[in-house]
C-alpha cells in the first residue's frame, strides 16, 4: 500500500462505519480495515439497533433499504426460576406509528455490510480481509498510521480510529487499553432458530413486520451474573444467554450447556417448538461500565465503540453507543483538520462531545451496577426461587386459608433471606440505578 490517508479506521462495525460515513461525506480521505472477508462476516447473528442513533448518520436509512428484520413494538422482562417465572411486558401503539423504528432487529451480517456500503458510497475506502497488526509511531510516539498483514502493508494517516471491538488484540497489544479482566466481560452464546414468519407472528401476538424483545434473568444462569435474551427476526428467533466470564471460570460451566437449558425452559421451549437451528456463535460483551473505560484519545488516535468499553449493561445498549461514539469521533477529527492539530489536545473535542452526550451520562449513572450484580448472586438463585414459590403457593387453591399461606411463605423467606438482608439488597440495587 504505502499510501497516505487522512484517517485510518480499524474495524467496519457500527462505530467504524459511522465514523467513515461522516468523514467520507465531508471529503476526508478515509480508509477502513476489516478483519472479516466482508464487513459483518464475523457477526452472523441478529441484534437490536436504534433508529435515533442511525438516523443521525443516515437520516433516510429506511428509504436506503436498510435490512430491517422487525420493528420492535413490545419489550418483555422475565424473572425466572426453574419451572416458571414472572413476566412484565410493555406495548404501545406509538411504536407502530410516530415512533416506528425506535428500535428494530437486524441480522448483523447483512446490516454491517449495508452500513459499510453507505460509507463507501460517501467516499470511504473499505479494505476487508485485512488484519491491522500494529500502529505506526513517530519519534515522539505519536500514532501516524497502521501496519497490516498485507505485503507492503504500511498505511500512513494523520489520525487512527480504533473501532475493532471488545476482543481487540490491537488495543491491548499497543497498550492503549489494558487487557480485559474476566470480571469486566460476559461470554454470551447465541443460537438463531429458524421458524416460519406466520408462526412467529402467532406466538408473539404481532403483525407481519412487528417484533418483540425478551430479556430474562434468574436461575437460568445457574447462580451466575448473567442474562438471557430472545429477539424476533423476520423468520427466525435469536436466542442468547451469557454470564460474567469470571463466574463461568469459577463455576466451570460450559456456556453451550447453559444455552441448551435456557431453550428447554418451560417459558422458552414453546416459542422455539419445531424450529430449526441455523447459526450458532459466541461473543464477548463489555460489561464493566464507566470505571473500565480506557483513555479514549491520544496523540494521533481515538478509540470508539466496544473497543472503548462503551456498553450499557443494564439496558443492553451497545450498538447505539458504538454508532454515536463513531459519529462524535468523526466530528472531532473534522475539527482537528480545521485546526491542523492531531495531538491529544487537538482531538480532545471527542472527549468533550462524549461527556456531553447520553453515552457518558448513562455510563456514569450505572457505574456501580456491574459490581452490585457480581456481589449479589442471590439475585440469580435464592430470590427468583422465593418469588416463584410465593406466587405458586398463593395461586394454588387447596383449601388452605390465605392467612396461613402467607405465614408459611414469610417463614420460608425469613429463613433463606432475612428481611434485613433483603432490605439491604433492594437498597443497594436502587442506589446503583437511581
């Protein structure tokens, strides 16, 4: 290669393609390197995206044939024990009308490829099947480009944007982000189960084109800090479960076994009945939050998306933060070009923009949430079992007076989770999310 570019971006995911779209649209000479054979090749499963953030980059994305699977009209939260559980669901017609495409499901392989194509159409050069192995630096240790695994693969650039995900070997190798610790990430496994479109419509009580998301916690993660999710696609369901990596290592539990048990749960199995497994994959999720964010800006470089640990674990929001951080990084780079200053100071507009955005506001708000979950495994063991026991006993009509049932329930609760401990649990939980 040996060519000079204004900006080199590592990774063609939501963060990288967002930045490339903005930069290309402003005439900034941009090259994007992607490890996969094409953008999205390493993201075969489905996920949820958010229209507000995408529209800030591609305002007319629906008209540009964005590969939307289903518009989300209902969100469900499940709290599960071994044989059942509680369900809280919310549906509002506003998400079919004025706020249509507030959130929607996509197949990441299709979406990432489409998104990268939008950036290419604005002038960015996409280079797939290429691994960036190191960063080039000058005598003052300022980043001045990248080294790739291609012959003559050095590319000079005034700014490098790292956007190659949570398991980025480059960020750790270069020292720009410490090697992630097991308690800072979750390992999730996902199964895509193929079903006819009309069957999905019937099982989730939706019309064609509309969809539902389910987030489930409780004993399904075998006492570990984790969560299960179900997303509706056009003719498939994305079923995923994950747990904190430190818990998985400590408990020596195989993730695929946890997924199999989740899919066999009495509340999940009927939704998957007669489905055909189509894809299976595993991936890391950045869960440590605000306190694990590395230095996102330096001399000649910026870090965006999962590479920067920008993920809201409570609300399971990562793609929107990736797109927003990519957009804000591009805006800061354009500002740096106007000033001709690519030092940390010249690029610091990125940090200012992030701090003023919902990204850092939300991550600061929930900065204690990860530690709370890791420190209270009763959330995934004792509490869901007791909650289901209480409901099961009160709903069983067997001639026992309700007063007596209540005394029996409270006796068991006090023996397994004393009121003082239960109060402290809810108080600490409230303080991490208020």
